[in-house]
C-alpha cells in the first residue's frame, strides 16, 4: 500500500510532541482500554482454575492500555510521522449512504423510531446517490444513471436468479400491477421499467454533456 | 502413496462433474471481475460474494468460493500491472516491475507470465496439500487444548513479525482484535460481556461484518482522500504469450517462488503475505544485474506471482487439517463452511472425504480456469479499469451493503460495516495496520476456549504450557522469533524488505 501514500513530508516540530501520529494512536488505545475496563467492571474475573467471563477481556484491555502508554511515551522521545490529511466529506457521505440503506431496506424500529421497508428498489439508488457525493467530483446525472442501471441488475440477480431473502420492493407496489401477477413478475416488470428509464435518461441528456472526456485520460480519484 | 492417488482421483471425480466445473468457472470469473476493481482486495471480494453461494450444496459452494478467491487474487495482480494500484498487500511487489513492463508495451507478457507462473505454482501447491493433508490431520489428533493455544500464540507472533511498520503497533492491533472477539455472550457462564445491553451484540461481532467494514468500507474512505492520477496503461497490451527468451529468464524464478510461497503459506499467522516479498528479494540478490529490477524485469513478476499463488493455496492447510484459519481469507472460509454446517478441522477429511478432496482437486481446476478465462478477457479488464473511481465506489458501496445484508438479513449488520469502516479509517490514519487486528479477532474465540480448557485440565497451573513438550516447543519458536525481530540489525533488514 506504500505506493499509494504521498511522499514523506519533512518532520515538523510543534512543541514537545515529536510524533503526532503515535500520540494520537496512543490516546486512542488508552481510551479503548479504559472503555473495555469500564464495561467489564461488574463481571467476575474468576480464578485460573475456573476463568470467569471478565478474566480475558480485562487482561487484554490492560495489554492494550500498556501499548497505548508506550506509544504515548515514545511520541515524545522519537521522531515520527505527522498526522495525515483528514477530510470529513468522504466518511460522512459513505456512512450516511450505508445507514440510509440499512434503514430503508426493511422495516426497522429502534425504540419509538420506525422506518417503512422500501426494499432494494429504493435502498439501492439511495445508497448510490448519497454515497456518490462523498467525492466533490460527483455529478447528479451520472449517479442517477448508475443507480437506475445497477439497481434493476441487482434486483434480478439477487432477488430473481439467486433467490436471496432480500426485500426487493415495498408491498404497496404490488397494488399497482394486475392482481394475478406473481411477486417475480412484478419484480421483473419493475426492473424493466427502471432499465428503460436509464436508457431514456442516457439518450435524452447525452448531448447536454460538455465535450466528451477521453476516458483514458481521465484522472480517476483513487 | 496409493492413498495419495486414490484420494486425488476421488477429488477429481467430484471436481470435474459438470456442475462443479461450471461453479469453479463462474467463481473465477466473478472473483476476477470484482477483484480487478481498484481498492477491492480478496477479503472484501469474498465477503461481498459470499451470499451468492448460499443456495448451493456445501461442496459446490466451497468450490465456488475457492474460485472466487483465486479470481480475486489474480484480479488484484491485473490491477497492479495495468494501473499500478495494488489491490492488496501481496500484489504490491507485482506492481513494481509489472507496471514498468506495461509501460514498455509488454503488459500482455507480464499478465501472461503471471498467469502461467501462478498455474505452475497452483499445480505444485495442490500436490503439496494432497500430500500433507493426511499426515497433518493425524498430527492434529495428538494436539490437546494446550498445544492448540500455544500454536495460535505462535501464529499471532508470526503475524506481528510479518506485519509492516512498528512491532508495538502490530502487538496493540492483535490485542484489540482478541479483545473484540470477547464481545458477546460468554460461552461458559452465559454472561454478556461488553454488549452495551444491545441484543444484536449478544452473539458477538460477526466476522464478515468486521472484515467488510475494515477492509472494504475503510478502503473506500481512504481512497477518497487521495487525489491521484490513475495511470491506466495507454500502450498496447501486446502479445500475451511470453516468447522463448521470456521463458528462459523466468522459469527458475517461478520454481523458486513456488517453493518459497508454498513453505511460507503453511505457517499459521498469515505467512503467505511474506512470500512475494521474499521471492522478490531473492531474485534481486541472484540476478546478474540487479539494476534491472524496478525497470520491468520479468523475473520480478514471475517469482512473486508464483509465490503469491502458492502461498494462497497452501494457507488452506492449517484450516483443513487443524481447523485454525491462518489469515482473514481463511476465516471467511470458516464462516462459509459453518453456514453450510461443516466445522473445519481434522474431522472434515474423515467424515466428508468427497468435500475435502473435491475442494483440493478443484483448486487445480480453478488455476486452469484462470489461465483460460483471463488471458482472452484482458481487454475487458482494461476497459473496466478505465471507469472513473467516482462512479466505481458508489457501486462497490451498494454491493457491500447488499452482500452483508443477505448474510443474516439484519439491517444492524449493514450499519456496523459503516461503523467498522470508520474505525478502520481512523486506525489507518493513526498509522495502524488493520490486518493483525483481524487475525487476532479470528483466533480470539478459539484461543479463549482452548486456554480455558487447558487451564481446567491443569487445575489452574500456567506451567502446563511449558511442561508439555509440543506446546513448549511452539512457544519457544514464538519467543525466538519475537526476540530476533526485535534485534536492531534484523529490524533494519525487515524494514528494507517491506519498503522495497
């Protein structure tokens, strides 16, 4: 993976911290250890002869904490890497897309909060379009096209051909089709409509694109 | 010896049935298709494609999964050669010389020799597994909980020594991994540990969810941070079959790479990762003119690719004979086997010989498939690689969501890949490598179980681990390794191997 990293930056010193990355890592480990110790505080440790549920987690947490302290101490003694560049946009949109998918794929209730189950038909495009905005190069038209073509593909592949137990569309949708149609027929018809919509969208908006980009020249973000 | 052949012929009888041939073919094809995508390694590929094997019979499912695995591996090499983006740690080395060859218009030859070397390595590794399978299974019978625990400790020490970067960080990651594995209901006392009172955590963290989050989603987030030019080769791919000169230069590296890879792959603790690095270093040392390396030397592709494939295959040995997954990919295989009601370990071979030998024979079939599928399809992979990442990652994201949802039909699983993805992203940003964490998680439950049993048998005396000879030997190896890795002179050499 080292190939992907940007070139090493010259070490910069701000105060006594000589390896900011280790400092942050150390704090993270100590926090994790503290959390684990707090969570297992009420559990019985037992004896070596009959280990209780807390024995291993507690000792592991102590080990994690000690590693954290070692990293922390080292960060003041040895030069190390600076913290890498962060951006919030990527993680926020990616996690947002995942949560949106999870909440819409089937009815989900958490306490008093409940969502309707919309199935892959809505969850898929939602994940693609929302997730697509994780990069600032996102273009709505391309994402909609992608969503309209990939979703029917997945519906047919997972719902029809592989018979996986994944909700494909909301029950209300069957009401729109003739009553004697089977679930599979509704699925295929919906997928067909979406694919057709993708083709129409592609054909009608094709000319509005700015000059065609030579794909081979495209500098993909990676 | 007679057993060896009758077992293999039993295996080929299973693997060559029309249905299983088709499944191996399909597995290799979709595995390569997903594995070719930049930033998607074999772990994410398998986790994503696991659900499509659910409807099959166990033998067929495992044959298809093995096909997916090889396909994903080969897809990673293709990406490394054509785009200089290694999909996973093991193809980093291939990218060095492979991409240079591609820039010189020899991409076809690089892909060709990678496929041919992999096929040769796969053939040898298949024979190694067939030969070692039966004796190692017998060895497993003399292993008690004490020995199992020590063996796993040794595996984790291996993983620490082989991990890139600081040893302290690798140790911390392993401890965190084992700690994560203790989340959930304690099997002996039935008490809930660290579940925050959440019902879906009572069964513990699902391995596929953790792997998908840390290797699939975190990778997407990390890639989004790097605005880098993806230089898909624009030169012609060129002829695919290496000529006489190429063969003359590369047959020895292939043989050496196969040997190194096969041996390292057997080691518990993800030894397979080291294979390509070791092979590359060796070829560079042996070469008459080492300066050619990094500038498109065919040996730099042939050796590491063979080592990679040999290791990928022999890493099945600890899983099939001892029931210990040596790396994350094998842990996913455990998950797949459990879904089909098979508990990996020495009893698989005796209770389920058609599955065991069928799978081994299908490894060879899978390697042949790769050769047959990939060379003609290179043009298609090149086109796929030209799709910009801004369109590729939303698709990957949706496939991840669908894949993980289909495993347990739980929306919470989907949310957890987001959470673990973020955790993985933070860890990468803080300079931690997620691979040791995953291995610690994989072995954690087994370790706790065996530690408890061993201590009950010894009535709470820790000395049992050094009193029993096999266990003492394993722990001694682990200690020696750790000490060696910490010696300053070796550390320098180790850093060199990984920075090359």
